[in-house]
């Protein structure tokens, strides 16, 4: 379905409500990773070029609908001023209200405002139409630059699009374009699936439909092994994931699943634990399997070597601890030597890629954790659907 395009929409001199995802990690009042903020600069600079007034809105942390002093957007203001030193940026004390509206109306073109934390209002996460209407009243146009929250049915993502023309920002359009390559890949396509979370059945089913092979690591293999009656020791597994694995293994398509043939196991869940390499069917009752083994790394490389598209979601072991990081690191370093398109999604995956300094060598690293998983699972994204409906509603009212 169609959406309004940033490139063709008549934005000159407009007041723009720009929903960004600045929910960045911070410690002791300082931003630890500003990459999400940097991503939004392309759209901000484009709007400045169009002489727009820009209202930047984001959530920050989890205040649960209450004012929390430690979660004000003040650290974000400081970071924005560092990244845009020539621009006038003003932090407002709230995100709705007549006073806020008046200050924005009085401002000159190219003024940038940063609204206070959207989630200080419980109505934000309730997708409340009255709250959304108050946000929409501040601007002429809405732009969704926040892919990372676009799977959330929240007021600043969904309900706001009922009231004013709404456009996808550059980050959102890039995410749609790049992640679509995973769903319509250059063949053959190989997916790597790992991570600690076991609730990835929908994503795995999508992977099996779209790929030639799915390489399984992280905590996911243990459900499949246990469903075959193989001991996994103390490794992470639950009954729900075992039942899901049993169902998948009954399907013909399950022949695409490639499980590890060995693991790095430990005698305790500890950084200083004694470790050994064990075959997949030789994990002892009191052992934890915390990484794929060297034979599995070699096996996975054989499958990856022939791929034209590689989709990676989830690290292959407990990469935070050095003794269990080799599988993720070795596969990551191998992937970037290949000519295949490499599309990576999921918070842990991105963290691992950055840890091993591989981010500049991947084709695309998604800025959205849950949103990228939702997209790759083939499910509709609330924020994108809202933009499509908005186009149908407002297209006849917009004069080019």
C-alpha cells in the first residue's frame, strides 16, 4: 500500500511533529550510545533545509505514566546540541498543553523543540485518541522516524495519524526497504537464529519459508535436542519451546533446520567455570552449554559460504563472557568477508556486532529490536499500517 513520501510531500515552512526513538542507554546522566540519535539527523537536516519548525518527541526509559525526574529528556537535549551545534534547540517542560502550543507557534522557522518524555503520560501507551489529538494540535504534519517503537500501538505512533497528514521518515523508509530484502531475498538465503529468548516460533516459521537453511544457535537448539530425547544438561529450555520444536520437526520444511553438532559446556553458570567442548549428545546432567563449538562454527561456515542473502537474529552463545563468545565472534567475522547481503536485527545481535567491531561491514543493522523481529516474522507493523491508512485519508487534501 502507498504512503506519503518525504521527498515529494510539500513540507516547505511547515511545523513538523517528528516522532523519534531516542530511548538510548545512559548511565549517571550521560548517554552511553548515541547511534539512534545520529540516525535521525538525516531527517532533521532535511526538514531544516525545508525551513520547517521541528518538534522532536520521544519516550525515555519506563516511567509507567508518571513523572520520574531521572527520566526527563535533559540528557538528550545535551546530546542533540552537541550533534547540531549551529541549531537553536529548546527543551519544553511538557509535551501537550496551550502553553507548549503557544511557544511553538511564536517560534521562527528552523527552530527545534524537544518535548518532555511522552511516557510521563499513561495515555501514550494506551493509544488514547484525546492525548494523540493534543499532540497533533502542535503541528501541521507528523513524521514517524521511530522504527524501534513502530510495532507499539501507542498514541504517538498510531492514534496521532488519525488527525494530521503523516509521513515515514528516512530511518523508517530505510528499515522497510532493507528488511524487505530479507523477506524477498536474493537466493539462496540463509538465516542465523540465536539469542537467549525461546519465544521465536513465528520468526522461525517465517525464516523456514524464506530461506534455504536456518542455522540455530544460542538457547534455541536445546528445545529441538530435548524434543528428540537428547540430554541438554542444565542448559536453558522450557516445556513450551520443546512442544513448539516437536511440532516444527514434524513438518517437511524442518529439513532446513541445521542444529549445532558440538557445544562449549561449563560445569557452572560462571565466568570462571571449567569448560570443555562436548558433542551435541554428550552434555552431562550438571553442565551448561553456553556456546556453539568449533565443529559447529566450521559447519555453519559451509552453509553461509554459498548464500547471497544472510539474515542474522540473535548471538550464538553467551557472548558477554569471553569463554563463550567465540561462536558469535567467529561467525560474525566470517560473514563480513562474504559478498552476500547481510541483514541483522534484534537488540542482542546489534550489541554483539558492535562488541566485535563489525557494524560498518554489515549491509544493514536494524535500529529496532522488537520491531525488526515483528517485521521479519512477516507480521504487520502498527506504525507502517497507520501511515498507509493516513495516505488513503489525506491524499486528496494535499496540494503538491
